[in-house]
C-alpha cells in the first residue's frame, strides 16, 4: 500500500481550531472528575446517557452539557439562513477543497459502537449476505472547519446502504457521511438555522467502488448539461480529528441534497411533494403501490399520496392499447414524460445500472409546482460510467429489460411516439452533454486535479490498492466514452 508521506501529520488544523482544542482539553479537567477512558480528551463535554439527541434510530440519548459557548465565527454570509446558497464557494470544478471535522472521542466511539451493532465487528463479515436493516446510523454533534472558519455542533452520521456495510466489513474507514448544520439547534440555541454558505446539509460521498473517484461528479455533470435537475458536486479532502489530531480520510465528493437546495433553486418553489422511492412500490408494477415505499421528504405531515397514485392509474390504464393518444395525454397530465425520457437517454448512455430498471431506488420524484407534474430527479451516481453489476447496465433498446417489473420503461418504450422522443434525446445527449471529445477532456482535467489527493490516500482509508489503480480507472473511463458513442450510433442506425 502507498502512504501519504505523513501529509496528515503535517497538515494540522490552523491556529484557531488548535486553540479551541487546547481550551477544550483544559476544560475537561475542571468539568469532569478526571479525564479517563470514559471522558473526552478534546472537549469539555461530560456525556450522560439520559435525554436529548434528536436521532430516532437509537434509544440512547445524551444529556447536553456543552451548550455554554459563543459562536464567534458566525457571519451572515457563512452561517446564516438568510442568504442565497453560494454555489461558487462550495462547489468548484477547478479546486479540491478541504473539510476538517473535530468530534470528541466519546461521540466518535458511540458512532463506531452503533455501526458495530448494525453491521458487526469492523473489518469482519459475519456472513456472505448483507444485513437487512432500515435503521440509519446515529447522528452526533461535531465541529466543522473550512478555510479557518468554524461551524458549531454540526450533526454528522455515517450514511449509505450496501456500500456502507461493505466498506465497514472490509475494514475501510473511508465511510460516507451526512452533514446537517442545524440538526442540533434545539440543544444549542446559538446555532439556530445554521447554514454552510446557505446550505443546510450535504452528503459526503466516499466514491465507493470507484477507483477513478470521478464517476459521481462526471455523471452529475452530464445530467446537468443535458438540462435535468440534479445535485451540484465538488471534490473535497476530508480530515477527521477524533482525539489524536487530524487524520486523512481521503478524497470525497460533496453532493448537494435534493430535499435542501436542489428543489429550492432548480424549481420555482420547494413547496411541492418530494418523494424518495424505495423497494417494491418504487418499481411501479400495477397494484404494488404502498405509501411506505414513497417516503415524503417535504410536506411530511400531509397524509396524501394522490399524485403518486394518479401516476400508477395513468400508467396502467387500458387506453394504452385502445386509445394511445388519450393514454399519453392523461399520463402527461400527472408525469413529466419528457424529463423521464431524457433521463433514460442519459442513463442509458452513461450506463447507470444502480437505479430504476434494475434497482428500485436512487431517484427522487418531485411534484413540480409549476405544472403539477411528478418530475424525475437522478440520485447516487457512483456506479455509473461502467458496464455494471447484476448482469450489467440495460441495453439502449431495453431488449434485456424485465418488462413486467419495470413498466415505466417498458410501457413508454413500447409506444411509438415516446420511443421516437427517446431516440431524439439519445442523439441530442451523445452530440453534446456526452460528446466524446468533450467528456474525455473532462476526464483528463478532473483526473489531473484530483490525482495528488487520490493517489496519496492512506491504507485503511482507501479503496485503492495502489496508485496505478487510479490511473488504470481513468484510462477505462476514456475508452468507455468512445464505446458509448459507438453503441449509440449502432442503435440509432437500426431505428
């Protein structure tokens, strides 16, 4: 394994965070009756299992005893809710930025203990299959530092499904994280409506199963260039101090959350119903609707799934065969069909297998207030830009699709009008958003940008076995772009 050349030892936190840690350490001696193994070495926090953490995935709660502080770094521009999201500051295509997280030893240990309870001992797989759990890992408060500025008591937790469990059982601590900047505002009034340059929360993706570390970002770029609503992304190095100084956790991709600023800035309003579909109902098979499979991310208290039910009804109406024009009109009243067809075109070209068509997840539906149509939003694209698993990504003509299981694709593609539109979108995307020279230039630029950080990840915090893995993965992406142009040309020639 390659080393970081002690980079994580040299790149210490700047003076302000180190001063804070020194103050916290000294305070611990006064607040606690000795700083033994059950106390925090870098905080004044005395934690008792009694009352107040907001996370619902555990019954263990913590009395807050560290609420006496002043948010001295707080400014309207950096911390306030009353500013527009600063996309230029947070999401860059030309920089690799750095985030530092400082969390107490006790709180970090509680995160690890919770993961052990969910997935077993770190570095050991208990079986050949993944655990089936609906529980999210716990949140804990932590300090976040960026460019010398502190954000206070930010909620952090590990995130992911099979990727999280697999990384944990492989003994790789480069785990994906969710950050919520006002998760603990009830416990700490000083951080009420705390934001990070206008953003409430992010996902820090660990680029699982992606030795190039570019797929999440490039896939999002392609969706965006094709004119679809999608999260902004940016490259970040992550350092975590859980008691022994900053440790380099590796190169991450910061991803904008759909239920935060995406629907607020890419639609006219964020007041519509936002759903995160998952499991059987998310396949849209006739008669399979289950409101629990369409988790509401907005308007959670409104017990109304009529817009989703209307899509089921329109999709499976008998008029599809008896009166296709009426069927299309009724479907387009409740569902933005063109957005979905363009999504299918992009998804097919980039070969994104871990989503609808093979997997009942990794997309959102938003009821766009402008037209009252459910609109498709892609999510979680780290598995794109490769042939894929589970038999591989779908063919452009969907000849390998299980038609009865994925009717949103099969019924639309079987319709002559919609198939023609899909074909037009394929041509449009391969000529622009995924044009071969353009996308290869992106690969070259991004790989040059991230190489110093990707190839110096530390053993135990990386999915690479050597730096050559990274460069080989970049070559594969460049070749993949050429292959996809050939595939689209071959498909369209047969139409």
